[in-house]
């Protein structure tokens, strides 16, 4: 097993206050119901951010908690890597807003765009920056305001998503320590981009009266196809991360998968031979928070004592792109 370069020194989460249950969709005039949503996805409720609860606001809340638990001040952070599909604006990045908000005056700051796999991508990038020697301490945040980009008239997508942020402080591993990131794996397949995307609103088809009318700047998803690819890709990613860490399924204490749909989680766990009592599930309370889902789940698992010193965790993600990735972390 390789000696880890980076370890997780603290985690945090920033969750908007307002809760929206499955029953609340009736008030929007949508032809849906709790039974359909719960049976197909396992979702019961999600948090929806107010105007004041921006992507940066949620990120800062998560980051401050992670920094306080890691005992790290803003001046000690060398890099801020923020994954988001919902930046507060397109230029400059939300990471620089977070840098300013935290007063992290020494930090390089940039966004990573890899949809729901973004936090795994971001952690891998931060680990690489440590490997190269330019960074000692990094803040890796997944922050998403999905409610701002879903089509609230499309019942097949808007019921699935929620808002929130999760963060981890990564520090350089001590020599000879076995604590830290043991393996990482990342893949993508852009030939499938149009299965889960926002067709308009970028540089090719900028916002216009027509875009607003045909609602093509909102998220569109081919649900069935995405489901199949998610299970296949997350299963592959579990194998690759275990191979990379030279571990077997029975060595894993907890599986923390991306929280899109409990059926995808169950299928992935079954393939990976990890029993469901070792799988962290909170999709019922948050819905799909894209790249925030794994760090939120990790933070809850740490807070509740399911992840403690010595725990070996397998994290696995899949999202638009398609992108997918995984990581074995020893705490
Ligand atoms: O985070 C990135 C990864 N994202 C995912 O992994 C999501 C993957 N996909 C899924 O989780 C599932 O495909 C969904 C939960 C999105 C959908 O479940 P499904 O079993 O694949 O349903 P479906 O899309 O095939 O739709 C079945 C029926 C359709 O009606 P007809 O054509 O059979 O009459 C839909 O119109 O369910 C209808 N439907 C709904 N009915 C009530 C779709 N959305 C709703 C709804 N309420 N909210």
C-alpha cells in the first residue's frame, strides 16, 4: 500500500434552513406524489436555499466548520478547490468569493466542474497539489444550489435535487502514517453529455428570450439511461479504488456513495459486496445535492461516530458528463 500524501483533518457542512417535503410539490401544481418519489428514489425531503443562502454562503458555512475541527486558520490555507455546477456567477469563480469570505489571503482558489463527481475530482486535484510540493493545506468544498437550475415545471427532474455544501480540510500526511487518501480513480465519457445537461445558457447558446421561453437553460435528464450508467460506472469505480489501495470489500468499514437515488446506492453496494449496514444513506433527507452529497454524508458520518480514527471509507460518485470517480480514505 502506498504511503498517503494527504489526510482529512476536519469536515463540515452548510445546509440551508428551509425543508421541502415530497408533499409540498402538490402546491406547485405538479402531477406527482410522495409515493412515486419515495418508491423510485428513496427521497422524502430536501433543503431549498433562500436568495441569501448562495452557493458561496453554504460553502463558507461548511468550510468554517471543517477549518475549526481541523484547527486550521484562514491564513494557513494554500489552496481552495470548490466543486460546483451552480456557481453564483460565471466569472470569476465561486472559489474566489469563498477565499474572500474566509479571508484566506494566501490561498489559490478555483472551481472544478465535474457535476456530481466534483468533490472526488477536487480531492484528487488537491492531493496532486500536495504531491507536487506547492500546497501543505487545502480546503476542498462541494457546494450546490441545484434549486436555481432545475425546471420547477418538470416533475421528472425537480423532485430529485436539493441544496447544500460539504467541506474537508486536507493536510499533508505525516511521514510513515497510514492515515489519509489511499487511492483515487477518475473517469469521464463526454459522448454521453446530452443524457444529463443544460442545453443553453453558455457561450454557444447564450441566454435570450427564446432560451427563457423554451426553458432550455434548465437541467434535462434521460433518467433511465442515466440510472443504468450510474450503476455500471460506480461499480467499476469501487473495484478500481479497492485495487488501487490493495484492499478487498471486507476491508471497507463504510461505503459513502453519491446520494442520487437509493436504488442506485443499493445496486452499487451489492455489486461491491458491501452490506447495506455499512453504507451511509441520507438521500431521504437531502435529495441529490450533486457534488455536495459525499462531503455532507462524510461530515454526518464523522459527527455520529460512524467514521472514527482508523475507519477505512470508500467514496464513490457519478454525475453529468458523464463523470465518475472513487477514493479510499483511512481516517
Ligand atoms: O446525480 C446524477 C445522477 N442522477 C441519477 O443517477 C438519476 C438516475 N435516474 C433515476 O434515478 C431514475 O431514472 C428516476 C428516479 C429519475 C426516474 O425513475 P424511473 O423508474 O426511471 O422512471 P421513468 O423516468 O421511466 O418514468 C416512469 C413514469 C413516466 O410515466 P409513463 O411514461 O410511464 O406514463 C413518467 O412520466 O413516471 C412518470 N414520472 C413521474 N410520475 C410522478 C416521472 N417523474 C414523475 C414524478 N411523479 N415526479
